[in-house]
């Protein structure tokens, strides 16, 4: 009573298109061939999969239940094809990078440019939120992850790459604008632009305020430092962001003052623990380290 892959394919095509003619178009075979395959399948399993009513097919309860498992089979087949595509790409040379948005806008492009100048290799860059970055690495959709926040998972290796400063973004005429460093207690009396408690930025800043014995009561919450900058530029309050986002933001009415050293973030290089890095990925890492060195040299004004 077992079905072969062709029978499963025909059954799925009928279920998804709703007709013999639709399945015929999807599978690029004749309608009689689809009908014969369906009839043979139903004879083999001993019960009808579809009811024929006025020339139309209606799936039976058994067909609907079977379809759920068939869809799982097709997802597995797609996963096999994705793996095959990945292996083909690697044979031709490709480095796939997933990066936090702030890093993908500022530092990583420099590393890609210098790497490509020396190696005729295709590079893909995907800027992702924190959890999506982790999932891409776990699903082998990326070779390297460059994360602004810690990535903790038993199947992933994370190595510190760079210490990134946090800054207080305020109007150029703000009382804090001329300071060399701004402490968290000094922000108590100003409207602050913060982040949701479920975001890495929100967790980092909330923890920093709690450690300083200060209440954390943002006037506005966003889910990205880019939006925080935009709100600060519109006069909505003071934004607490990373230095990479600040370097990529162009707001003529704003300035940035560093937060204390203990508020810095640790940029991590993340990759799957279960398989070795390719030689190309290792070479790219050297260019990435050089790019962070270049960023530090050009942005020394933000580091007290």
C-alpha cells in the first residue's frame, strides 16, 4: 500500500490546484496521465481520495489528513534542495554573512570590499535582527555571523571581535552636548528613547540602568537604534544607541556623547560549532578584523 514519490507528487498537485487540469499544468503532463495516476493510487490504497461531484474534485477527510504529511515530505525535499544549492555554491566559492544591521551598514561593507579586491569570490550579506541572525547560522544559511550582542547556543561558537561604544544622542544645543562622557544618573530628568524589553538593546540598557541604581522609564520605545536616531532628530528625546549606528546617521541637529566604558558592547564573530570554517571564511575574517581596526582609528573621538 506504500505510495511512491510520483504518486505523492500527483496527489499534492491535485490538492494544491484543486483540479486534474491544474495538476496537469503544474506537472507538465497530460490530463489523462494525471487521471490514470490518481485512479491507480486510489485502487492501490483501497479508498477514494477525492469525491467527483458535477465534474469537480473534492478531497475526502482521508485526503486532507494525508495532505498534512505530504506537505512535511515536501518541506524535507526543499531542505535537501537547499543543501544541494549550498554545496554547489561552496564549490564555486561563496561566503555568506549574516550581520546585525548596525554592523552591516558601517563596518562589514569595508571588509567585503577589501576581501573582494583580492579574491574573485561571491559574497552575500544579510542584515538581520538578533534572533534571525542566530537562526540563519543554525540553519546553515550563513557561514559567519557578526553580532552586536551575545549569541548563546550550544551549536554555535562565539568569539569576541571588537568592543563597541554606546553613545547618548542629543540636540547640539542640549546641556549635555559639551560633555566628554555622560553618566546614566545624569539622564534622569530627560525624555529618553528606549527599546522594547524583548529586544537585545532593551535588555542591555535596562540592565545598565539597574546596575547604576537608576529607574529605566523611557518616554518612547522603538525596536531599532535607527528609529531611535530618527526620533531624536525630530526632537522626541535623547537616544541611547551604538556607535556604528551613530556613524551612519546624518542629522544636522544632533551630536553624540559617549556613555561610560562599562556600557560598551562586545561585537562577536559567530559560526557553527559543528563544522570547520572554510578557508575563504577564514580569509574574510582577517579583512573583517582590519575593518574594525580602521573604524576604531577613524572614530577615536568617541572613546575616552
